[in-house]
C-alpha cells in the first residue's frame, strides 16, 4: 500500500517554506503576492512578486497576505498556497496523490485564526491537515529533545511575531508571544530615517540596512552605509550616509520588548526545570535570530547560555515536517 506523502509548511509572515522528508527544504519563497487590483488575477508569487514591491503600476499591487504570523487576507493566501503546493507537487511528482500537510500556527493564534490556516491549506488539495504550534516545530527543527522531561527553551523571532516557549515532555510548559519581529525592526528603521533625515525609504531598503549594519545592544566597530530614498521636502531622490550606531538606537525599543518577553517566560518556569535552563541555555531560531550581536546581548542580559539553532531560518519548516513522525505523541499540542 502506498503511504501518504507528508509535507511540512512553515506559513511565515516573511517567507513560506515547504519541507518533505525525502527532499528536505524544497521551497523557500517570500510570502508576497503580486495581483491585478481590477481583475483580482494573481500575477506572481514569491521571489518574483517580492521584486515588484514598490515598483508596480497603479493597478498592480504586491501584497503580503500574512500579518503577524496569521492570515490577513484569506482569498489571497489560498491562491498563494495553491501556487506553492503546485510547485511542490511538481517537484515531488504528486500529481495523482493528495499529501498530508502539517502547518505551524503561532502559539498566540486564536481558534478563528487557526481555522483560517486549516481551511486555506485544505483548499489547496491536501488530504489531511494538522496544525502544530510554531515554538514546538522550531524546537524539533533545532534538534532539541522535545519528547524528554527536560527544559528546552526556544526563542523564535520571525517576521511578524517573537515566540518564547519552554517545552518539556512533548508539550509547552509555558509560553509568551509578542507581535514584534523582523517586520517591526524594518519599520523602526523606516521611521527613524524619515524622522531624522526627512527621507522616505522602502521595506526592501530597510531590510537591507538591518541585515548589513543592524546591531543588537552591544559594543561594536561602527559601520557606515550609503542609502537612497525620496527626500520628503523636495520630492527628489537623495543619498545619505547612516551609521550602525544610529540604527542600533532605532531598534533599541523593540529589542527591549523582546527581552522582556523572554524574561517573563523564564520567570514562569517551574523550579524543577530552571536548573536545566542554566545548563542547557536558550536556543534562538527564526530570521530575526541572525541580527548581529543578538546572541551575545541576550546572553549578557539573561545570564544563561544562548545558542543559535543549526538552521535558524529553516528550523520551523524542518520541525513541521519531522513532527509527523511522532504526531500521536504530539496530539496534546495539536489544535
């Protein structure tokens, strides 16, 4: 008898990743859709659509249908998922067989938001759809022994949300989430440059600044970078030079909020598990974990070791795919 193919999907605010046991990460595309506003036709999905952000004619818009880790536009998300599933099916040769799909949902998602994710995936032609909480998927993907009665602390900094969870014996002991992630950090940079230089920059430029000269609150050799945008006074294009020190200040407030969530979660940890945390430390995953100096800064602030997951960007997708191997164990954390 043919066993069902299992596909894991990390439905992220910034990127959608698709994982299969045989091929590993098969797809990693930005969660962006380019559509015609008059006909509602989908023109491009993923990387092709991301290149169009801020560069399209008036009747074509590039939108991100996922906000803060949950579905903001159901119809567009469904269309985007259909395109992604079609690409995945082509790679796997699944044209005649429906796969089982496991999707991660943010731990703070409401039952309505979880139902929207479930229905959107079901409409793409999946046979069975399972939901798993994002921090659990991230912990599995980071090779943590989630099935054992020891504390595994995961801090997953995604595009829309930061989730902190203590996982032991296959379930979440305590967790907190905050709707601050990579997107918020980009927005902080946009607002800082607008306020201090009267210069308007786009999301892609802000993301590039964050990746190249963005730093957590640590001492570092100051870097400079030239950026281009539109002068809000003259309306003309303009180039300015900015330093990593001022970007650090722009990110400060959001980073302190993330730190507060980590502290709050550790404070709610049962005493028996606290000893494990001192020994084993905290694991960072998600794209936001790659911010320069973040590991070092968090380690100094919470005074426990902080480690980076082997593949921070792919941890959730890998964990989502792997989790079906012991889905019955995980039933208590499934929705």
